[in-house]
C-alpha cells in the first residue's frame, strides 16, 4: 500500500509545486539528487571519480508538453557532454525519450537524439537511453533498434526492466545485436498483465536476464543494490570465467555507498547514476517506492540532524 501511494504521489504535479518550496523536502531529497543545476552536480561526479567510481549524469524531467521544452532539454544534454570533456570527468549521460519529445512528435524526438548522439560521437562519449513506463517500451525499443543503434552503435545503449514480462525476449534480441544494455528492476506502477506483481518474480527475472547478459552481452550494466543479486552475479561470472572488466555494476547516487566502495575494492567496475535538475520530485518519490525502507531511513537521519542542531 505504501509503495502504491508513493507512486501515485510521484505523478501529482500540484504536490510537486508545493514540495519544491519546502527546504525540509529538498534536504531529504538531496540524499538522492545531486542538485538542481549542472554546476551543483559536477563536483559530485568529480568526487566519485576521485574514489575510482565512474558516473552517468541524468537531467531530471520527462513527459514535456511543448517542443521548445524538448529542444531545450536536448541542448542541455549537449552542454553536459561538453562539460564532461572540459572537466575531464569519467562520466557519460542518460536521457529519457519523453523528455526529448517522444509523446509530442516522434520526429522531434529523433531529431533531438541525433543532435545529442552526434555530439557524443564527436567527443568520444556514450549516451544511455533510459526506459520509462511500459506505455513507452515498444516505441523506445523501436527507435533504438531501428534508427539509433545502426548509426551510433558504439555510442548508444538502452535499458531493460526485469519486472516486465516481455523483457526476456527483448534481452535475447538485444544481446544478439550486440547492444549495450543496462538491466534494472523497474520503478513505475504497471498493470499485472505486463509486469510481474511479486517481488520474488521480479528478482527471478532479473537473475535470469543478468546471466544471459553476462554470457552474451556487450559490456552489460547490472543496476541493482540487492546484495543477493550482486553476490549471484559475482559467483556466476567467476564460475563462467567472465572477467570483471567485461561488465559493470551500477547504483544510484546516495544509495548503498558502502556497497559501491566494497565492489570497487574487490576489483569490479562501478558506475553511479547521478541525477540533477529542478524536476527532482517524481524521481525522489519513485526511489522511495522502490524501497519503502528508505522512508524510515531518511526520517531517522532527519531526526538525528535535528537533534544535533
């Protein structure tokens, strides 16, 4: 019930308008969000790099309602790529297609993505196409496989969510293509017809898809904070003779920093997804919904800080 409530609240713009003006709300959200501007996020990436951890910058925001917004978002991502080069950061970028205008005009979205990917190719960087709700999955994969991957093969990757029932077939196809895939569990509220409702089934799906990617994938990114799944990946890779250099673990900014450090010390590649921007509220609420225990964790830290003051 708590998860459903958090996901519902993540989709309420009026709540966001109220929350964004709260200093306490931002104090809490800043655990998971690197700031509202690129200038605020860059030092966070530099700090990660200093600890031997790579990053993926993400400009928060999705489902834009005007073409001008989509073009502005694309221009900002291009600026992010330029800043990464200028600052000599070990970092790539992630983008959401609805932020690029997918729901407004598929042609506009493709135009914005080509602009970004052309720049990524120029500067030798990489762009990950994020996955959103299941209503966008087919169009996202269609654009990726039909227009982006054939042209920008080494510069673009995609995300697959293990909670979707279709993902096994998608993984098989993408592995055969040689596409770079980030595997995550999924954080949107979905109908049972398209997504596994039970956590155990989502985890089982993740483990199965993870092993396919480790065996046949092109430098897969395993995005999870689940210690059991991480341990399974390590055992499977070792038993299969898969070198640690052939894949990476990915985690979210502000979550399981201890585990990030542990994996890095053990010789694994670790990348942290670093979100920033003014549209942090929906992202923050989905992070809480993914793991409701985060609510208790955050409230506990807020109380501790209040006591110290």
